[in-house]
């Protein structure tokens, strides 16, 4: 049996029919049903996608991330090591850039001249006294030996430290090779000087370096004394000039004080004279004023009585 329906006219002109028996409440909402079905479908699709991913893909991604981190840290370590090498390479870069003194070449020039004049290595002195050639060679060799003392002392000072740094891998290969080259050059120079000393005078090689060190210290002390004396002279000149300047300043201050006193006294006298002159003028003006008034008054009286 059909139920009665009521026609309802909507504001837009359309017509709807409502079931008078309330059957409309039994009809489900299509929008709600559609939304629920769509939500269930999305969740099921996501679960299917997750279940469908191969676990090997996760392993591959983890492997790629590990490799990337490994290369990153390796490059960072390499850059750090490069910076450390550059630091030690640039540290005291000229410390072992040593050169032999000019006295070495000068010695060989003297030796060449002596050999050209007939001198031979190991030649004995004449009559117990050294010959001119022997004396010239001895002086040139001692000059050479004294000039070598600074670089020999430098290598001796740096030797222990450089060996310790190298054993602990705290110096660059470049710096270590530079030190080795300098040490080899200095060692060869020491031995060559000894050999030349024996040619000039047999047995001199045993004491030549000790004598050179003594002469070097004497010359250094003399040089320091000369510098100290020069500095003392300069200080004396500065003190003398300062004393003269202070004396001039004191004399100028005394002169300025006396001059100011004289100027003040002159100004005081001038002001007093000016004030006295003004006072005199004022008295004269008062006298003239009184005199003029008296003259005018007498004339009036005479005319009035007459």
C-alpha cells in the first residue's frame, strides 16, 4: 500500500515530495555512505602499497646513505690533513734555507793564488816561521771557519727538536727533507774545513773548530760591547739634549714670569695715570660749569636793577 505524499514548492520553483508516513527517515544519506566508502578505500590502498614495497629497497637506501657518509668523512679527514701539512710546511719555512758564507769562496780564491805561486798542501814552514802563503791560507781558513759558526750552531740547536718532531709525525715531509739537506751541507762543510786545516798545517783539524768558536765568541762579545757603548753614547746625547731643553724651558719660564710682572706693573701705572687724568678733567669740567653759571647769574642781576 502506497503512502500519501505531500508536494512542497521550494523557493527556486522546484517541487519535492515528502512521505507523510515518515518513511523518509528510513532512507540512508548517500553523501555519508560515499565518504565512508572512500576513506576505507584510501586506507586499504596505502596498506597495499606498504605491503608491496620490497625490503631490499630499504637495504639499498641504507647502503647508499652509509657510503655517502663514509666519503664525506674521508674527504673531511683529507682536507684536515692537508691543512695540517700546509701549516707545518709553512711553519718556519725559511729556517733551513741555509747558504754557505761568502768566506768559503774567498778561501778558495786565496788557495788558488797560493798554489799558483808554488805553494803545496802540507808544505812545512821555513825555519820554524810560517811563510806568507801559509799565513794567508791560515787566516783565510780561520775566517771561513768563524763565518760557519752561526749555521753550525743553528743545526746543532734544531737537530734534537726536528728528530723528535719527525718521530712523532709532527712535521711535513718537505720540512724534514729541507732539514736533512741543511744538515748534510753543514756536516760536509765541517769535514771539509778539517781537511783543509790539515793541508795548511798537519794536526790543525783537531783544534780548528774550537779555536774558531773562541774567536767567534770574542768577536761577538766585542761587537756587543761596541753596541752597548754606542747605545750608551746615544743615551748620553739624548740626556744632554733633554737637560739643555729643560734648562732653556726653565730660563724661558723665568723670563716670562719677570716680563709678566713688569707688564702688569706698567699696566697698573698706566691705568692709575689714566684714572688721574680723567679725574683732573672731570674737576676742570666742574669748575668751568660753575664759572659759567656764576657769570650768567651776575649779568641778569645787573640788568634787572638797572
